[in-house]
């Protein structure tokens, strides 16, 4: 088997190591393909479909982050069909999620002229902010369900399995098992979920408190800043459907 494959990306021939993905091939050709669930340190889950590209001869659009580059393939990263698919995905994301703290997604929305109201009135998934531990806060109203935090918490990094999906359909959310608080879960507060979150859904508690108006001097007594002083008592999702 050859060590490399040669394919055409947007009219440009490119040679990449065998086993490369279409995303890697596109990057080698200098093409920008938008991504969301993909993170270079994690196993690509192929969930968000933002990175779809068109491959000549393929019936459906292919998720570039999980599709292997084949010798002789002819790939289009920004065809009208690709643009339509990305615009639809972005519009649906923005209609259901608060993306105010996701600058990369905001840039994609502009780039693809995605309208959050394209399919009817905006209907956001609203959840109360969860402040149940000293290390980080969780605002799942800003969560795009990319799965990155779950992967970092599981077999891609920490192997503690504190996070998973819960709920169904529109009400799908990230949660601990049975919705217990973080201190009650297997979480070891490594912070890797926070590091890979592409939106403001997971945030260091210190950052959150600074945004709330606390000064660095006040945070010198950080441990004394308890939940009830900041906002109503912490909540979790136990029992919510
Ligand atoms: S909390 Fe962040 S990393 Fe986790 S699924 Fe939501 S957006 Fe992705």
C-alpha cells in the first residue's frame, strides 16, 4: 500500500500521508473548513456536520473530520450544496442555543449568512446556571452538544466518566449521571472539559466571578465567595426530562 494519497481539493492537487482525513487534506491544501465538535486532541465524533464537504461520486456530503482521503478523490469544500448544508446547521444551532460567548461560531454565522430565525421563531434551550463546586460553573444554555467535554472526561483524557448525555431530542443536555452535583460525581476537577469547550458553557469559576463584578482583591478571599452571595442557590437537573 502506498504511503501517500493524491487527491484534488477545490481544483488543487494535494498529496497527504495515507490514512489522512479529508479535513487534514483540505488543511494541507490551505483550505479552511469550519469545525465544531472536532478538536485535534480528541477522537473526532463526526457529530456536528459543520465540516461536511462534497466528494464527486458520493451520494451524500461527507464529514471531513472522519472521512479518509482516497487516492484520486475530487473534493469540493465550498460548493453551493456544502454552503447550504452548513448554513442550515448553523441556523439551527443559533436558533436553539445562546452563542453570545462563542466568537468562532459567530464568525461562521456571518460567513455563511445563517439566519437563526430561518425556520421559524427562535426557541432557545434555557437552563439555569449550575454553580455547584469551587472550580467551574456550567451554563448549558450555551452548550452546543459537541461532546468534547464528555470525551475529555472519558477515554480521550481523564477516564473518570463524570459527564454524559441526558434527555432526548430538543431537551438533550450534558449531565452527570442521575444529575448529581459535580462534587457528588466522579469528577476530579482536572479542568480538561473547560479547556476544550468551544462556547461559554463551561467556565472557570474565577472568570465567572470577575465577570460578575468581583475584583481580583475580593477574589483573594475567593473561597469565601459562596454561591448564595453570587446568585440564587445552585441547581441541577435531577428529575428534569
Ligand atoms: S459543555 Fe461545552 S464542550 Fe461540553 S458539549 Fe457543551 S459546548 Fe461541548
